[in-house]
């Protein structure tokens, strides 16, 4: 009788899965992983140690690896899931790529991690809805590692649950109801090619440069180890033509994975466009409760915008800063001892001495001034001083170098609010929050703006999220973007605003 795998076997199994498939299984999925290992060991008829040795050394096409793929990659999907992204595909990405193709050229679309085919067929349907021929004008190629899912996809037969978000008119045009199933019409099935392919495997015959114009790879990289996620993105970048589009899942971002894309935001959705030619001493602190908690028609601090809140806080301690300037270790005989040391500028920021920090940055070399960290600090200081136009200019220059900079988008949100452009402020805050899901300050700002606008549901949601993020926000990011307020101060502000909404947190 073959015994059950022990914890060391499970750990070895987890490592082998990461190496063979690129997949990451954290502790929350231990029960699933244990069940799969026990079933596969029993099916193999050999002890766990022998099974793991076979799995670790087996060639890629081994039957056992395909069986594991069936069990480890079952994904839930349906037609037109997250329809906002499909609208961006149909109204922006597809027309743009068709216009860039040579006359008579074909737009080539990849659905990576296609599961049972709903996404791939949704793309083909939308192309056909625009009057495009599935063979001549557009072709959808769909890949997945799970052979069982691909078998189902190729049949094109679905239960009503898979069509729950499909508009009735599209159902009538492209599906035939037969018993309890909905069958895709034959021309639509022919518009998609399915292929078994492992995203974690660098198959040079498949990952050919510039092969596709648009790639959908949604809710896939979130399951990969960080190293494999980076490799997958590199492969997707390779196969995308310059100017091509990449759609990821709503909870996925390229931040920290690639600098080869521009961020796009339309139809309430974020997606990416490949760049042309892309390659691949103790400091005094502010009292934590310096605002009036009483009922006001403006923010809790008694002013209209978050930038003004920061400026008011700075004004209240300016005298202390001036008194301490002659004892400032960053000065000596009227001259700063360190030039180009951004740490000194951060110390001045911490003391709310924004003007002096800007003056110090002005002494840095031109090369140093172009570094993203320096540019972002300068933009923050300018915004805190009320020089919004200059702050916007610096952020624009920074985004030309790195348009995935969450910090630059957040500063632009502050500037937009300062100009009275709430819509643009919300857009930049949402972009910052998308790029850096753990970034607390965009959530604080969104919550404050929503409360002022009377959108109480949004205010409650964003401020609640902000509190949870502030608990574990990086200290360096709080220093840069917190406007002089510490972690506890910002959390107290959010709780005070929630209390005004009648919410406890």
C-alpha cells in the first residue's frame, strides 16, 4: 500500500509545479495541492518520492504533466466577462491595429490562458459584429495548458451560465439553443484556433517576434511566481507588434514587470500599448490631531482641497522650522554640506520646509535632476507649495520616461483637484491605485473627494480601504506623499470622516 505524502513531499511538489508550470500555490491553497498530489501519487502506483522524481525529470509532453495541468488550471470564466475591456478592444485597439496593417492585412489576436474558450470566442464575435471576416480580416489564436479545457473550447458548446453576461441579440445571432446547451454557429467556431501551449515554456517556434497585434492574458499572471510572471510578460512583449495592445486582468498590473508599454485608460478600463521600438537625526513631528473634528462644509481641516490641507499644516509649523534653521545639520556657514544627496532633501520635506528642499534640489546636477526619484520629489514639493502648473510639468516629463509611475499620477490628481477639475483628479487617483494596489494615498484622496461630492457610498468604500492600506503602507511612501502627516494621523483623519458618514471602522 502506498502511504500518503508527507509535508516534505508537498513542499517538493510545490517547487516542481513552479518550475514546470510557473504556477505559485501559497499556503491558502495547501488543501487543494495536497489533494492533487495524493490523487496523482495513487494513480501512478508508486511512492511519492518516486512520483516526484519522475515529475521533476520528465519531458514536457509527458502524459502525467498534462494530467496535472487538467487539475491545477481549472478556471472560471464566461462570455464577455468584464465587458468594459471588450469595449476598449472593439472601439480602440482593434480599429487602431487594423488601420496600421498593410492593405488587406490581417489583425492577429492571442487569447493566452483561454481556458474553455469563452474569451476567445467573445473576441471573434465582436470582430464579426464590426463587419470583419473571421478568416480574412481577423484571426483569433487561443492557447492554454489544460487539454481538457481546450477540448471543451473546440466543441463550442456552453451552458446558459456561460452566457449570463451575453446580450440577448448576440445570443440570437451567434448561438443555437439545443436542449440545455447553446452551440456556437460553425462560422464562429472556425474563427478561432486552439492550441495547447505552456506560458512558462519558452517555445521559440511559438513566441516569434511581432506575431500578434492584440493579446488578452487576463487573470493569468497573478497565479505565476514573480520570476515566471516576468518571463511570461517578456514573451508576450516579444510576440506583440510595436503599437500592439495587451489586456491583463483587473487585479493585474505591469508595474515592476516591464517598461515596454504605455498605460491606456478608456471605457472605465486599464490596458497597455506596446511602445514603438520597445526592447526589453531626530526630527520634530506634527501633532497627530491638528485638525478640527467639528462639523464643517469643507474638509476636516477646514479647507477645500488636500493640497490646501498640506499647506495649512506647513504654515502652522513654519515658525518652528525657521527657529530651528540655524541649528540645521544640513547647513554650514550658509552653505549646504551635501549636494546631490536626495536624503537631505527628504529631511527638509519631513520638516515641512518645502521651499528649502526645492532650493537644494536646484543645486543638483542636470543628470541627477532627471532621475525618476528626484523628479517625483520635486513634483511633490511644488504641489505642496501650490505651484501646481510646475508640478504638472514635472509629472508630465516623468511620465514620458515612465508612464507607469503611480506617484506621478497621484501628484497629478492633487493638481487637478487644485484646479477644480475633480473628474481628472479621480481619473489620476484611480490610475495610481490600479498601478500600485497597496498605495494608500490615492484611496484617501478619492474618499475625501467623494465625501465632499456627496457620494457617500464611494467615500465609505475608499476611506475603509485607505485605513487598511495605511496600516501597512511603506514609511518612505508616507513621508513622500503624506503631506507631513504620519500613519496614525492619516488613519485618524479617515476614521473621522467615516464617523461623519455614520460609519465605524
